[in-house]
């Protein structure tokens, strides 16, 4: 019986529980075949392999992966620009494709264009199967997608992954936030998939509509992705209180075509990597040397899925700390990124010699329940001195608390940033931008030049 | 057809059956005399069977030359 498997905790018990040594051997077997395919069929990879004097036959152990040059987004973009629209990375004719998607473009750069064949799309949905089964979604669930269903790949794969699981899927595209709140309640949705930012927005809208999601909806699982918020403790707490549901984080990349890590129902404080389908290296962001467990590193990923666009040693710029699978009690053999994606190595901002990340500011701001929305503004005073201002929207009923809140928040932010002075100012409610995908809450107005008297350059 | 998986382990009975289905579907999908309803649906079946056999470590190959 198809539903009889619901009690099995793993989507793919064979691979998710095999010994680590076997998992590594499987990765090596797949890596060799992938590189043979890429060398034979992708001009992009053939050229790069030749320049590095690399041949797939050299792959005798996983350590030999270091013979392969790192692949960057910039190289991919150059390839697209020189041979539009897809570049010479493709390993098969575009006529095999059934899907076209693009990266979100949230960084302001030209989006990457990707194609998927029928099989690639099936694989993408399968990865969501691994992830969503681990979060606890089962065929009896009713899953609501608060997602725009556009060219950005977003939750498209999750939609098909839930269909594959056998859950009832409710596509909540192209409608107002208020309508989505009503649909979630009316349909008896048990699970909502969206970004952490939009999950907060839905909760705010529900409150304005007089809907208590924790009492009036059946939602018991909130699966968030697309931003680091789902692994930020204060954001998670706030979401769980507003929804009366467990909040679980999952993460993927358009470049890979799907999700590659997830927080299982045991919630080990991080996300398991789907290691039978991707090979994740953790490297020092400057030297490129391998970094061990418990140390900050950059993710470099090789995908064993989409063969259309072989992704081999792709530099993500994601900041992670890998810890062993034994950190979790779920029984899976896959290693974990503690705290999820901690930020991006290229998103660090330097303010008067102190490193500032949007994520670390958000972690503190979200401890303050009186604040609905916020924005970080970096600016330069008199063309001389870098300043950082956190603009906040305070809930109407909490405005009397403002003065105390301002002092407390400024002190907490400073204490977490080597004593850096933060200005905190209140702005009118509704004046800050709202986001559905890829919230961008840091605005850097300082321009390209370093301030006079600065002895450090902006990275 | 192989009787071991990618790691050289003997196949269980259900794995052998799934692999046979995959190989038979692949052979059918390679034909060029099929009507659209058969060709396109076989492609989808093949994609699913590729996924299952990949999950079970029975093969790791590309199917683009079959249009899948």
C-alpha cells in the first residue's frame, strides 16, 4: 500500500543510513561518472579541465577532487554573455529542456539562466522529497504554498516534491496577503511553505484581520527557505509563537536546481546535507584549503543531479560551519551545517573597522516583539565617517515603549558588535519595504570610495 | 544487466525488478516509431525510474540522448 510507508522516518533509508565510508565511496563513483560526462559533452568544462590538466581518470580518491578547478558564478555569467542565452556550459541540446528558471537577481547582478529536462525536474522534486519527508510532511498533510510561482525557481520544486509525497498541494500564487491568510484557514492547511520574511508578514496580516493563526488555523509545520531567517533562533521563536507551529529551515540554490539541505524533525540546530546527491566541500574562503568540522568555511558544491548543466566544484560564497552527523539523533548519516547558512562571505560590511552582517543584526532585532519591520542603513557623515542606523517600525500598541526600546536595542546591537555605535530610529508604520522573497534589509549608501582617514578598505 | 549496485553490493530482489523495469523502459524510449502519447509518457516513466534506480545506487547515467 502506498500510504503504508508513512511510518518510515527516512525518504531513502538505504542511502540515508548507510555507513559514512559507503557514502563517500558512492560520492566518488558518481563524481567520476559526472566528470566523464562533463568532459565529453560540456565545452565549458572540457576547456577548464584541459587548462588544469585534469582528466576524470585521475579521480582515485575524493581528495583528488582538488585537481579540478573551482567554478565561479562569474565564469558562468561570462559564458552566458559570450554565447547567449545559456553559454557553453550545457551538456545537452536545449531542445531536451522542459523548464526554464533564473536566479532571483537579488544581488543586482545579471540572473543565471538554467534549464531542466524531464529527468532533472524529477530529480529536483526528489530532493524536496528527502527534505520535506524529514521535516515530517506525510501524504495526509495539506500543504499551502505562499509563493508567487514566477521565473525564480523558489518553491517550484517543493510543490512537485509534495505531490510526490502524496500530500494535498494548494498553490497560493498571485493573490493578496489577506486572501492567503483566509485560504490557509479555510482549506485546513497543516503546513505552509514560504520565506521567513513572508511568514512574518502573513502573521502580521492575520493579526490585522483579527485571525489568530495559532488557534484558528490547523498549521503545525512552517517550512521556510530562501533566507537565513529560518535558522535564526529569535526569528524561529517569533514565527512559532505567531503560528503555533514548528518552524523548520531548508535551503537550496537555483544553480543546483533544488534544495540540498534541511532541518530534520529532530532539529539538531542545523541542516543535514543530502550527501548522496551533492558533494559539499568546506574550504577557507581565501586560501581554498579544506577546513575541518566546527570551523567557519565557504561551501563549494558539486551536484550529482542536473546533468544538463554540470555543476562541479561551484563556489557558493555561503558561510557555513560543518559538524558531524552524530550531532543529530535522527539516525541519518549526513553531516550538518550548524546554524544553517550563516551568511555570505561577500555580504560582510565593514563599519569603522567592525564586521557587520544583516543576519547578526536581524538576530538581535527579532528579539524585540514590539518591532514589526526593520532596515539597516549604512551612510557616511560629512564624507568622513561611516555610520550605521537601524530603522524600525514599532507596532501601534507598543509605541509607548519606544524610548526604552530604542536604548535597549542600541545597547544590544553595540554589545554584539565590539561596541560599535548604532543609531536606532523609528519610522512610520508601513514605510519600510516588505518582501515575499529574498528580503534585502541592508542599504549601503556610502558609495564606492573609502572614507578619509580609513585604514581599511571595504571588502 | 548488472547484478550489483554502484558499490558492488548484490542487488536485492526488489532492486533487480526495478532495474529490469528501467532497462526495458529505456529500450522502449529509444525507439523512433512511437506515437506522441507513448513516447512522451514513456519519457516521464523513464525519468521516474531513473530516479528510483539512482536512489537505490543501481546506476548513475545520463538520459538526455533519449530526450529525457
